C-alpha cells in the first residue's frame, strides 16, 4: 500500500514539477529503499539510478546530504546482491564526498566507513575491515562519547568481525560493550538490546556453551515478541536460532518445531519468494539431512534454490550455498558423481563472486576433497585438502576453528593410507587449535578424541 501511494505521488510530482525535480528524486530514493527492504532488488536498482541521476543534475555531484546518502544506500543494495565491486565503487564515491564537504571526523563519514568495513568483512578482507571499523569507532567516540548508541552499533558489527576470525574473547568483549550501551540508552526491553543478546548467544553456541546460549536466545526472543509482536521477522530469526541450537545438540524434534514456526512467520510476513523464506527451507533441509531423510531434504533444498535463483540471480553466494548443500546430500548417499557436479557449480560461483581466497571457496575445496577421499583417490583428495588449508591459513590465521577442520581431515587421510606419524602430527595440530579456541570441554572435542583413539580400522573420520 505504501509503495502504491509513493508511485502515485511520484507520477503527480513528475507532472506538476517535471521529471527531474529534486523532490521526485527524493521520493524515488525512498521507494528504492522500500523495495530493497522487501528483498526486491531488481525493482530497487533502477530507482536508485534515477534518483542519483536527478540529484546529481539538480544539486551537483558533491552534495553530501542527498547525493552522498543515495550513493551510500545504493552501495548497500549491491552489497546485498554480492556485487562487491559495484558496492565498493559507490562507497568510495560516498566517502570521498562526505570527507571533502563535511571533513574527515564527521559522523556521516563514520557511517560510510562503518558500512565500507562491512563490505570488506563480507569478503573476508579482515585487515581492511578492521582498519575501517577502528576509524569509524574513533570518530563516533570522539564526537558523541564512548556510551552513545552510534558507538554501540559499530562495536556490535566490529565484534562480528572478530567472531568470523575465531577471536571469540575479543568478540565477546565488544558484544558486551554494545549490550551495555544499548541497555543504558534504550532500556533493557528494546529490540536493539534483543539483537545484542542474540549475537552473544550465537557466540556462546559456537563455543559449545549451549545452556548459556539458550538463555540469551530466550531473553532475546521474549523482548522481540513483547516489543514487536509474535509475527515479526526478528521473532522468526529468534526461533530459527533456537532451532539451530537444538539441532546442534541432536534435539531434532524440538528443532523442527522451531524451524517451522520461523518459516510460518516469514511466509506470512514476507511472502513465499523472500530470501528469508529460502533460508528457512535450507535449514529444514539440513535438519532432515542430519537425520538421514535425504528425499525430504532434497525437496526442501530445491525449494530454497528456486527462490534464491529467482530473487538473487544465478551468481549469488546464497545460490552457491544451495548447490553446496545439495551436493552434501548426494555425497552422504554415495552418489559421488552428482555430488562432484554440484560442488563444482558452487565453487565456480564462489570463485567468481568472492575471489579465490575466500573462506567459502575453501569450504568447497574441503568438500570436494572429501568425495575424492571417499572414493580412494587419495592424491586428489590431498591436493584439495591442502588448497583449502592454504586459503584458511591465509585468510583466517593460524588459530581458526576452520583451520582445525582442514588439519583434522588431512590427519584422517594420512591415517587411511598408513602414514601414521604424519597423521598424528596433523591431528595434534588440529586438536591444539580447537582446544585453544573452543576450550578443552567443547562437546565436539570429546567425540573427535574418542574416534581418534579407536581409529584402527576406521576408513574415514572427516568432518
């Protein structure tokens, strides 16, 4: 209804004021944001382009309050579609305008630096992202003080960078600072506080602290239901995250119930073709796969893939994820030719969109190595495991949990071939990283150690 009204208003203004009037440009910009918020990126892009062209013509290219804002938001649209080169170009233009006109220490400059950092973070370019987060944080703290809400927002996303790198202590510290600011400024029952609680829960879940994670998820859910209502998309996200936590603990019935509640909210609130609905299908598929219900899992993966290709296009990283997960179904059933085909399709998209040194590319190499390992093609498996390991060491550093996975899988590969000394060396490196990052009491470590102790006669222990 709001979009229809805005369309009618734009047509009226175009007739009265002319098609290139700044007020028309402003409305086009607002309409673009509405489409973007609903995941309708194809409709949003031409509106951003028209709005930008009108404003640059009417006001000049260096008008920070309008042109800079449109460039900034337009960049966000490209980022959401994994069109990183286009997004980077627009962020650079927005940043240049804002720094030139407003000065290097203006809050609007900090906002662009913050968003720019998120772009690099999404591409695993952590050094660049960290630098920009620090610059943005320094500006906001200088202008507003250390306990302002804008500072909390940057701290929150900066924490996500450290979580991605496996630096959980640093991540927890920043998340807690962001939470404290949110509770002080907004009160303990605000939806933004719920987001901070949710992300701390994700962090604790990653480290195997399931009881702590569940407590934080439930606090977040209670706030969201009370503040936003039971049918809000953020409530759906809370149900989804709780479902994932139960899935990790093998509580599949409980997980399925929560995933379905999340899906129902999303379909009702967002429509059947939204990317969040696709994610719900993806999650349910993964749950069924873990229980060996491969036919059911495949059906849900295909429904997710269809939405993603329709909404995001064939070269989006979410599409690659769907191919990767479908390959996993065929891999689990021993249909290695089909699995290899889907892994290769995923890898091609990831290398094209993310570049050759991204963690998702490493995941594809790791999974392809697994199918070669399972077929006894050990030379090929070793080559792919090592390519995955090299990317992870380069991008994530020497102490990331994903690196431990690569070392673990190589250890089992060498064990299978009777290279026991080499296998033991790689296993010890893997375990040392896991204990350092996750702590010695993480549930996965006990399972891994037990299987390694009883590895005689085991053909595979890949994870």
